C-alpha cells in the first residue's frame, strides 16, 4: 500500500512539474524561430555562469539562453526522459557520456552533431581524443559542456599546520592520512552528500590498482566478484573502518567544510574548483590540488580519471536550427574562454588558455604522456549497473561489512545487462 501511494504521489508531482514547466515556455514543438533558448541542466549551482554565457551568446550570435537548473539528479533525469514523449521539450540539455548517452541515442532522441565535430576537430576547437566518447555507431552526438580531471583537493592551511606536502605516491598519501587522523582531523571528506558520487573511491582504488580490470569491468568482460575487485572493496572497507572518511550521512557541501576548515582533503573533479571560488576561497592560498598517485606503484602510467559532460539538443528540438547554431558557437574559443574562466575551470577547447595558472598547470599535466586516461565510472558503467552500484556503494559506506553482498547484487544486474548487449571485445 505504501509503495502504491508513493507511486501515485510521484506521478502527481511529475505531472505538476510538467505543467509548470510548460507554462509560457514556448517549447511546443512547433518549430518556430527562437531568440532565446532554454537550457535544462542538472547543475543548478551553475545558473549564474549559464546566464553569463547566455548574455555573451545574445551579443555574438543573437541567441539568448535561459538556464533551468535542477539540483536533484533523479528528478532531472526523469524530466528529460519524459520530454521525449511530451510537447514540453528542452532546446538544450546537459547529460552524461557513456551508457546513458548511448541509451537515448538508440531511442532516436538526440540530434546528430557529426558536422560540428568534423569541423571542430579540423579547426582545433574540439579534441580528437574526446571524440570517441561522443560517438555512437560511427556518429557524434552533443558537444562537450565541460571536461574535468579527478584528483585530490586539499586544505593548504591544514597541510601547513601539520607540515604536510602533496603526496606523490600512495604510501605518502596514507602516511599523510595517518598524520591527520592522529591529530584528530578526518583525512578524507566524502565527495557528495548524496549517493550520486558513492562510486568515487571504488573507481579510484580499482583504476589505481588494475586499470585493465577496471576497463574489462566496464565493458562486461569481468565480474564484480573477481578477486581483484573484492580486494579493492576490502581495502576500501579497511579505510572506512580505520576512520579515514567523514560521516557518509553528512549533507553539507564539501566546499563549505573547506571554508570552515573541517575538510582536509576531498577527491573531486576539477569542476569542484568552481564551488571553492564561489565561497571566496583561492587556489594556491586556501587550497591546492594534486593528481592521485596509483595504489600499485608498479603500473607504467598514472591512472587519471576524467569525465566530459555533454551539452545536447534533441533530434526534434523546438527550433533545431537555433539549437545547432548555439552548439556550433559553444565550442569556439570566445565562448569557451568565457565559460572556463568565469567558472574557474579547464576547457574542452584545446586552444583556450586558462587564466588561473594552477588550473593551466593541471591541464598541461593531465595531457602528459605519463598518464593513462580512465573514463569516470558514472559514464563507463551501463545505466542499470550504475543504478545498482550507486545504491550498493551508498549502503556500503554505512555498513562496510556488506561489501560481498553489494558486489553480488551488482554482478547479478551486470550479468543480466550483458546477456542482451554486445560485449566489449
């Protein structure tokens, strides 16, 4: 009874959301010419930056942008997928690469951007290295909204207080964590107050131990009960039980804990820099960033986790011509220079020089030959497997002794998925 009641409430809430969103939107699928586009996104905190981009776009190509930001990922995902079947359609929307992009491309919902990619790679505005992550069956879809590298943000004042330096090996990282713990300071702050990023340390530990196994796991060629995966979960378990992590139930933003001095380190993508600058914190003075060292020192290259989030348009957008015009503009140097430097982040356009010297250094270091780029788990895992994993890892954080049950449940979904999909061989 409770389950049915929740379903009815969810349906009513969603219906009200769609009605409210549709009022006065003009997104009725009529194909009328637009001078302002609605950009739906799951990055509500970035609204000021999207508004600045809208003002620049209006000035440079006559198209304004009104951001519609969500802060709850499941609600956002549900809205976008519902829009496929209704007249309330976004002009532009953010998404993720990997299985989730492939899923909506196969439903014939996303606009083909192959021409934009072809011209962008030729002009140098788009990276050929990123192109494969936007490719489904030989065609490209969407363009990069952002590109980010994952590493450790650290509190410089706390590090200076205990005479710590950014570690270059896993042993040094663990020694720093032990020092912090001995001083009553929790070493690592969890990456998110929700289950959305519960995968982060699983990803980092596995990629830094056996990146080949990580990639086989992502394409269905390995099992979540593989001894190598189990060993990583046991290592993660020992770190949790050893008091290395903050309370997983803490709902505060990690950036707030950096500002208050509570957080010593947080494993995040470079986009987290925006959250820090929004709170008046300065890179190099209040906090720093270092690339995560491998767990296994014998690996020939450092496993560097990266992500590239797409900005997309629907195949049946309200004004497809206008949406395509904006996407073409978005990847150009004037747009990307504004986008990167107002947020304080790196750019997906290789031509753009990041004004912040520290971020520019990160970009150059990330592009070095000593790194092996590893696609973020959120994009690498198939959608149903990801859903089960996020739930499982979230529960594991509070009850680390359940790790084997968690892996078995994920593997069950993993097996079911790959039975009906081509493997990655």
